[in-house]
C-alpha cells in the first residue's frame, strides 16, 4: 500500500489560541498499487508477493515471488500510468542461491513488445547479498511498465520485494468532467495513461463543437503544481488546441474556469506532448478551456506534476 508521513505542527499564540496544521505527504512506492505478472510461477511464490510490503526475508515461500527454472525468466509491474522513475529498489532472497539474481536487467518503458522486456534498461544487477535491498538509480526514465529479466538458459528469478519511486502524475487518480462529450470520447480518456495516438476514438477525450468547451480534473486535494503536460491528437485538426488555457485553483465558480491561468497553449504539433510550467501554483482543480464560439477540445492525455502534498487542513481551538 501507499506509505504516508503525518506531520503535525502546533503553534501557541499569545492569546491562548492553538492552531494545528496536519500535512499528509506522499512518500510512497508506486509499485505497491500496481498489477504484476511473471513468466512462470514456482509453487505459490506468486508475482504479487514482490509488492506486498513484506520483504520476505524470514519465510521465502510466503514472502517472495519466484519463477520456475527457465529461459529468460521475467517479472513485470504495470504502474497503470506513466511515471518518471527515479529509482528501483530490489530485495534479494535470504536463504540459498542469492547469486541467482546476478545479471538481472531492470527495464522501464511503455511498450509491451516481448512482454515489456524490450524497453530501455535502467540498470543491470551485478549481485545483491543475501537478504539485502539495493537501490538502482533510473534518472527519471519514463514508463508505465517496470520489468526485471534475467537473460539466459536455466535461470530462476526470485524477488522478495520490488519498490519503484519517482514523480507521479496526480491527475491519473483524479475525477474528471467536461462540458460535453463527443461520441464515446469521455473525459476519463484524458487520464487513462494511454496517449491515444493510434486510435483517437478509444484513447482521447473530446467535447462537442460548442462555445467555450472545457475539461476539468479534480485532484481531490490541494497541490503545488509544477507543470502540466498536454498531449494533442495525432490525426486531423491539431490546430483545435490552439489558444487553450490551463487554469489552476480552488474555486468552482464558472466550473473552475475563472481560476488563475498557468499557461495559454499557442499550438501543439500532432501527437506531441508539451509541458507547461506552472511555478508551484496551488490548486485542487486543473481546467483546460478554449475561449470562443464553435470550438472543440480534444485531449489525448493530461498529466499534472507537483509537490506531493495530498491533504492540508487546520483546526482552531482554544485552551481550556
């Protein structure tokens, strides 16, 4: 599961008033909420045991995943959305055979070609001592899938824990709405992790042709937004995005479209993803709106990045 830290700060004011601020900050392992699979399974050492939060050092069969002895054994976690991965932490078995991990490749990317094992390499594991957890820097590699594979014949891949850390896209867990919907191009398709470049109708959101079309994601809590990434359609009509405003704030006045502007999109080439800096603007709602008549807003992906403050509230109470 997610790991959180709770920070509580109490300030005593001369009047005897106490203000308590509570922050919940995401410090978590993205893999822990992913979906996993492996090339084969030894006994009941299922793929899920590598993301269960139990490093399995005491009871290998109950706490670790393992493939059979085979050619090119692999394990994969689907993070459900694209992340910038800063590091991957791998925990090795604590009994016999710790050398079995030697030569394992960590691969990160968005392709499922060859079960994801053709994605770019983050690191090659030379060795991990028995029962140890080693961290491998991935330098912000982008990907939805994280694979471990050991190339060669007669290999066994055993993993007592795999943890993935990096910058996440807060929009991917939000709630979305748009001013109207064209066919089945629902608002949710702009946060599904599929940039929809091949099949517009299945991978992108779109409004009808209307006045001031808009799309909004509710992040559920207030964030300091550093940047918003927008992916444009890859077929006709790429110029439709021109002039779209990105707005961020906490108001739902005019459906959130009166919130402050982060950026105005002059143009995005077909199928491209452009990043817009928002300088830490605070807000729960991120809107895109195209002002004017006879406009259509089509979004193949919207990603929101920033500081991981998930929840902020305050209580004010007097001393007895």
